[in-house]
């Protein structure tokens, strides 16, 4: 009997990508194999994201196409996983009756059994419907697994299932207890649940034993880690424990909330050289009035004070941020304060999002009163301001040699790309795929708005150490 084939597409954040790796891990343990293309798969799974309407629209559109395929391929199993499954639950089946399974983020732990159940039911249904199925709307197995089930964090991870040789994500907590008005995450992912330190260290050790040298810890409010656990271990404590793994060379974590950047974490960041030298600390707005209506729980002044404390202790850190433009009631003056804050902090990178109401959130009840064209203008202005800052930082790197963890082939033929300890993207001429996953020295020769171009320098065969002096972390 041939092994059943699955195809899994991830939408959205890094947490979703990691969840997809865990789901794949479970399916492979059951004997499933990855299909070379979606058209070859017996099971098509979409791990979805609800953070913006655009992400959901892509999934609805994909499901429409799968409905057409299922008319001629009734054995096909179609599954919707993740945040949209949690958010829409049975409505998803009402709108897309050909869907076979709907599994929320808290129920990935037994995804293998759920898929099997759907395959069985689906097979039975398909047999019952013949030969009339071409006349009727295609019906799926309709297995719904939300608000209950086995958490994905119970999955004993198969560390070999990962897209990169040297890099891996590790989930350290799920959910969020914060009340931000625009965000659907507390609804889709539930309350904060942290994993015990020992479990995380054990998983990280196994990943490093299998060749990983860079780990990125994931959590919606990653620096609030541990407050639900006995003894309340902190992110600082966890970073110190992971830092002890000899083979680990870089340790990053996303996404932080400004309110949890406390003195113990700042001290750890300053003291632990393996910790990547950037902090993603979304501010969202430079206006205290808007921050208050967003219920972010801090003021611009408080945010700036935390940043100053961090840079005083660890001056080689760079700050990354997220901004929302066009939030309900955001005036031109509010927006100008965001531009001013972006320049004042001198962020190295910012993601800028045009506000879009998410049904079920507090903000969705407010009038979405900034016209789309104005949201777009603010988006472009803020992006242009950030591009100017990023370019200036990139230019300052010209002439320096930086350590690059090689991630893959660049879009430009004959080049490889990787990232520095500041998460700065660097491209260099080489077609030696043996360099993938290695830490190599690259001399920066020119700067672009979003990346640097450089030349590979001499290094030892394993790429574990650079032969010449390496200036890592300098501005
Ligand atoms: S901190 Fe706010 S924006 Fe971030 S996940 Fe929690 S509710 Fe959403």
C-alpha cells in the first residue's frame, strides 16, 4: 500500500510555521509522506492566520479552488488548521461544506488521529454519494476540533522535520493575556500557557545535537514568559539556561511587549553574547492618545525609557518595531507623532500595517474612520521614513566584515543570502551550496535600502570559525 501524501501550506506568523512543522512531524510519524506538489496530495492542509483580512481572503480563495478539485476527487481530504479554524469554527463548514476538518491551534497534539478520522469519514461519505456527487455540492467529513483537544506543545518534536539545517524556531509559550483592542490573538490562541524550562532546554539540546546553531524562541508576548508557571521562571532565566548549550551560537526571541522589558531581561541581554543583537519591540503608535485607545498599557515616554535602559546596558542592540496606521480616530497629528517616534528611536526595521478591523475585536466596534487612501498614504510615508533609517545603517556597515549565517540562495542567480546578529540581510557572490547553514565572514561592499551586498572572506572549512578578524555587532 502506498503511503498517503499530505501537502501543508502555512499562512501568517512564525508561530504558524512552527506549528506546521509540528503537524508534519505528527503525520510523518504515522507514515504520511510530503507530496511534491499540492495536486499530488491525498490530504491538503491550510494552516491559517486571522491577523488581517487579506490573510483570510487568501485562504477563502484557496478553499474555493479546492472545492472544484474535490468534485472530481472525492477522496481528497481538505483541512483548515490554526487561527481561522478557531475564529470561524462551524461557520467555516457552513460556508465551505467540502472542508473535512477544522482544527484550532490548541488541538494540534492529536492532528494525526483527526486526519485519519476525516479520511475514514470522507471515504464513507464519498462511497454513499456515488454516483450522484456531480449533481450535488461536495460534502466534506466535517470533523471539528476547536476549544478542546490536545495541545501542540505535547508533541515530541521530530527535530529532523525543519526547513533549515542550522535554524529552528522553538515555541516557549502560547496565547496572550493582553487586552489590545485591535488584536484577535487572545480569541484565537487563548490565554498564556508557558512551557516548562526543562522541556524547552531538552528540545533545544536535541535540535543543536542535530546541527542547529541558531534558535529563535517564539511567543505572542515572549518576554512575559513564565508568569503562569510554578516559581515564575522568567525569559531571562530561560535565556541563561539555553546559553549553556555549547553548540548553540545564536539565540533570538520574538515578539516582545514593552511592558515586560524589565531590568533582569536587560541585564541578561547585555551579559549573554550568544543572544542576537536586536530586539523586536512593537510600539504600534507614537501617540499617547492612540496607545490609550488601543489599550497597549504604556505611554511613549515609558516606551522610550525602556529603550534607553536597554541601550545603556547593551549599546550594540538595534530596535525593530511594528506600527499600525489609520487606527480608528488616528488624526494627522497622531500620525506625525508616529513618524517622529520612529526617527527618535532610530529603528533599524519596522513593519507598518494599515489598520483593518477584525470581527470579534473591541476595535471592530469603533468607526473605521480613516479613509483607505489616507491609510495608504500614511503607510507609504512611514515606510519611506524607515527605509531612510535602514539605508543609513546599512551604509554605515560598508567596509566592515560581519558574520553571516547563510540561509539560502538569493533571488539573484549566483548569490547566497544570510543574516547577521542584527538580523541584517546580506547577499554575497557564491554558488557553493555547502555554505548553507554555516556562519561565514562577509565584507560589506555596498548598501541597499533593505540589505547589504558583500564579499565572502576566507574562513575555515567547516565555517565554524572565521579565519580573519570579524567585526560583529558594530555600527
Ligand atoms: S500583546 Fe496585544 S497585539 Fe500582541 S498578541 Fe497580545 S493582544 Fe495581540
